[in-house]
C-alpha cells in the first residue's frame, strides 16, 4: 500500500513547519500540537535525512509523541529524479510491511509520497530513545553479526515463499539498474585509480567479467527459493541499543529473492577482513541453523557456501563501485577494500563458472 499525501510534501529542510508536523503526527497522536522545532545532523546520501527536535503546546490524548524525530526523503531534485522508486519503496515498507517483519527496527510515525516524486518517512530518533550507536563497514564484531543473522533468519522464515512476495515484482530493478550504471567503461577506469583499484583489476582484468558474473548471479538468484530480502544489509545499516541489542535500518532496497543475498552481504560488509576469513563459515552455519529452527527449508552447508561465494558478484559493485560523491572517501575506501578482498578470497568467477579471458 502506497500512501499518497493530498498535500505537497516538503521539498527542502527549510520547508518544514510546526503546522506540518502537527498534521503529520495527528493520525498517530490525536490532539497533538507542535509549536516549534529545531534541526541538526543534516546528511545527504541516496536520500537526505535530518533530526528535528519538537516543541509541543499539546501532546494530545493518546500516546506519547516523540521529543525528536528523524526525517528521510528526497531533498534535492537529483535525489527525487534518480531515487524516486526507492523513496516509494521505503514508504510502502513502513505502511504495509513493517508490522510483519520480526526484526528490531525504528518506529515510524509518518510515511507518505506525493504526486511530485517526494517520499518522506518520519522515524524514531533511536539515539535519543534507545541510546543507539550505528554500525559501519568492517566494524562489527563476530558476536554482533551472529545476533543480526538470527534476526534475518526470523524475517526470512516468516516470508519464505509468502504469496505477498508477488506484490514485490520488479522491486529488485532499482539496484540492478544502478549496478549496470556504475559498471560503465568510463567509471571503471576511475575505479582502478582508487586505493583498492589494483586488487579490483587483478580480480576482474576486464570489466566485462564482472558484468558477466553479475548477470549469471542474477539468473541463479532468480531461480532460487524466494523470501523477503532487506536488499542492502551492509554493516552501516545496522544499529545497537545501549544494552547491545542489534537492529536494522534503511528499507529502501528490499525485494523478493534469495536469503543468501542478505546473509552474504552482512557477513562480508560488516566484519573486518581477518574476522571474516576466520569466521564466515561458522557464521553461515549459524544462520542456517537459526533459519531451520524458525521453520524454513534451507540449503545444505555445501550448497549455501557455493551460493555465498557467488554473491560476491553483488558485493563488488555495491561496495567498490559507488560514485566518489556518494560518501566520505574513508568509507568508500573501507568498503572497497572489504569487498575486493572477499571477491578475491572466495574466487567469485570460479564460483559462477565464468572463465577468465
């Protein structure tokens, strides 16, 4: 269900008003009245986000309205044009799916799109409410990843071969089209100049090898048993509450696909290289045991290990091929080192039967 706003949604952070917050929160908190706010922490990525601290004249008669909220949306024309589909997808997730996803995720107070390619979500400020800290590329511990894999196993089991997955037809396309875009020849030449470029070129001497690997992986994944996939389960999309309880953020790229997509991407992106090398097989077994215990039919370990290796065809464009403006250079380099090393270690071309030229 895609909720459409009758009114135009704010296009810039400066467009928000106390009256807008009052109206947006009223469905959840009847009688609420916002009279002032301040904002901090503006961030630009695939979408833009910002924290708003709210002042109330009336907190209403039902529930406890939030002292602060986290707003995500398309706040540049480029974002709305390029990422409109994924803005819609996150709105749809929080309105129609989140209540049946057995994971620790932020509360959502408002989610809607408008007719002019804006999609907004107003989310719980988990730093304020739960003392959350955020994960990062290659920065999680083995125990943290193991605990997260248990949550993914629960979600995957809940949605395994669910008839509702038919409603997600085509949801994989935004990510796939983006990967095809970042693997164009001109961009590939720039990627080879980055910190991890030598390893990238050693593993894929010709960009067409990676294109072929990606296409072959998609064909195999599309023929596999399906469940709900988060779609972008890298270490930076995880959080941890003050007591260490893990949770999951950012539901813009979910789709119906193989559970191994999420499993491999979490392990490879979240762990330091040494820990990944030492523990990835044990963590994969841990996930399979948890999913099986939750009632899902899963691969044997040997089958899962092959599919895990094949998913490095996703890891490389997702972690090593992003445009230079997509984030701090330190993050770009960290992600690139993780995924190119994993692709080399796990012989992704061999796993997919792609001969070297």
